[in-house]
C-alpha cells in the first residue's frame, strides 16, 4: 500500500471547511477572484469541478486551469472533483499540475456500459477498481475521494470491503452534477448520516450542490465537514463573500 499523503483534509486546523467552487467564478478574473475568496473572505480551499461532457452534460476545465491556479496561488489547497467517465488517465496530469486532492465518482466504476459509445481517444473508461485508483492517487502525492450521485445509495459504497477505509474523503452530491445553481436535494442527508459513523478523524465527509447558509445547517447536522459552494459564494458581490462563507461555516 502506498503512503497516504497528509494535508488539509487529513489534518484540518478547524472544521467544517468551506470550499468555494470556482465553477461560478468569473474565469476572466480567476486569479483575483480566487485570491480574494481565500485571503479576504476566509475560504479554506478551492474546489475545482472538472466535467468531460460524457459523465455529465457539460464541459468545464482541466489540468491547465489547475496549473495556472497553482502558479498564481502557491499556498492554495486545490480540491479537484472529476466528473468524468475515465478518471484513471487524469491522475498524473492533475498531480503534475499541482492538485492536492482528487475525488472521482463511483458510478462509472460500477457501470460496465459507462464507456459505451465513447471516442477511442477517450481511452475507454468503464469498470475501474476504486481501490487501485486510490493507490495511484496516493502514489501521485494527492489525497483521494470517492463521490456518489444523489441516486447512489450509501450501501453501494459501504458494502464494498475496504472502500471507505481507503478513502480520505467521501463526497455526497446534493445535486445531480453538471451545473452550479441547482436546488439542494434533501434526500441525500440520509446518505450522509449513514456514511458519517464509518469515517475516522482523518477522513472528511464533503457535500456539494445547492449549499448556502440555510441548506448548510442540515448538512452540518448530518456530519458534513467540507461544505462546497459555488453560486452561494461567487454568485455574491465580492464584498459579501466573507459573510456568505461565515454563514455557511455556521
Ligand atoms: C456540480 C458541481 C458543484 C457545483 C456546485 O456539478 O460539482 O461543485 O459547482 O454549485 P452550487 O454550489 O451553485 O450548487
Ligand atoms: Zn464539485
């Protein structure tokens, strides 16, 4: 087993952490918006949403953006959430670009048809083994997370021997991934509550989608300790982002 990296997620100075998602930032002002949200508005890290147009119906950003953020903000913790059918081929590119953490989805690993109809240039992608992927992510120097969609039960993950123990973070999606600004799906709180007791002190429970000052309350009560928010932070004028983050933190 490879060495597990130690970082903000495994050894947090405080909890919960608030993770502004740059999906709702102004990409033409990305450095300034990100520096402000970390240094002035007291966000704990940056959440980077990577979408491939296959696993989700949207295209966003890739390793080049991470490389630019790393160069512009050497101290920032970069939490990369890949919503792609084939995460394997992106582990090394994101590590080389300066990502600290990589979360991948369980659904393409479970669905043997997930890669059907994809371009051969995609490298395929169905049926990867999450435990092998975690090994690769750790070997590349990043911590690893497993994400589940609103339609995926907690049992899907809990029933697999060793999966939860291997992860540094479990991400429970509270919207169907693809776009920021969607409404929070409260049914996923039960999923978070089922997973929380299985996690140790160095493992995080992240929630992502539709979180703001109001919906963060039941999320925190369910044991969530990393709260991702795109529109609730970057959708506010810069002068109001510190208060938005403070309210989400609780
Ligand atoms: C959704 C992404 C989220 C998204 C959240 O597909 O994974 O990180 O940016 O956006 P809000 O906070 O606006 O729901
Ligand atoms: Zn995300």
